[in-house]
C-alpha cells in the first residue's frame, strides 16, 4: 500500500493506494466522486513524492473496501518513470512474498 493525498479545493486528505498498474490505481476512500471526474493526487514513493492527475473510471464498494479506480491522465515524464519503477518493485516484492509462503 502506498500513501497518497487527494487534493481538492485547497484541502489534502490521505488516501491509501491499494492497487497500482503502469496506467492506473485503486484508492481506498469514500470521497464522493463522479465518473470521468479529474482528481489531483500526490503519491509518496519511497524516495520521492510525485504528482499526477487521474480520471475516475469506477467508484464504489469492493471486497477490499470502498474506493475509486482511476486512470492516470497527466503526469510528468520523470514522475511516470518513478511510478512505473515502483510498480515493478511492488511486483517483485509480491513474487518474493508468494515464494516465501510456498
């Protein structure tokens, strides 16, 4: 889980990222949103904070909690590189964790 902040109307609220992919993410939050709404996020990677704008693609209750599925819409190229690198680090960690349980 990565910590993030949802920036809205000058306020920042903490929202954990439960799932990530190179092009999107799932935020655990009950914040009211509309489909296709643009949201601004700050994401805390281990070595830096990145900013991005995402577009809401789904919202509602899941087995892991209430949240928002979003697609990355605008992100600085250097931040995108850092995001994708973090995604692959997470995949490696999950693979190691799975191997340890076998």
